[in-house]
C-alpha cells in the first residue's frame, strides 16, 4: 500500500508517495489495475516508458500557473526531479485509488517521434478516469506533475 511521507524539502513539492511497482505487468494490465475509466490512444500506450525500480518515491508538484510540457520539465528540474514513468504513476493510483480524486496528477514523456505524450489521473463529475494520449494543451491550476529524484 502507498504511504504518505513527510513533505520533501524540494521547492514546491508538497506531496510524496512511496509505491511498489510490478514491472512484469503489461501496459493493459497496469492500466486496468487502476480501476478507472480509460481514455486511451493505443499508439501512445505503446510508447510508454517502462521504468525499472520495484519501489518508487513519487513527488507531486502543484502547478500554480498554466504551462506547456517544456516548462513542466523545467519546473521538475528546478525541484531536482524528472518525470516519473507512467507505470509507477499507475501503481500509485492502483494502490491508492482515491488519491487522484483530490489530487489530479500526470506524468509525461516524448514518443519516438519527439511528440509529447501523457498519462493523467483525475475524477470528473464523480467518475474516475485515466487518459493516456498525446499532449495538445497546457497544464496548470488543479494539476500536479509527478516526478522522481534525478539520478545522481
């Protein structure tokens, strides 16, 4: 089970979760484990980075202004972080299903063609959802970007 840990000292990071990640799951199984309504683009699901660690500390930074993906990465970097892989974020939402209801969160990556893609978790009109698609807009307001510490 994910557990809350005291807030990080890294800048605007104010939530942290430590989660076990089953890296043997297929993308479809990892998505299904979240129990959320799915809004997916198959090509984007196929492009998701797998990640490697069995247990991951995820830091969530609340975005206080609208920003595109380049600025989201700068915000992560300014806090000593890089974007978490989508499998780890799916694990967080699988073991703590109500987390994204109150803390809509996302991660992002570039596909082989250099296009921004994202996995976003939220609740809309009482319906839990996960979206895995290519980015077409900016992030801000209610969203938290999920990151992990930069490798040393």
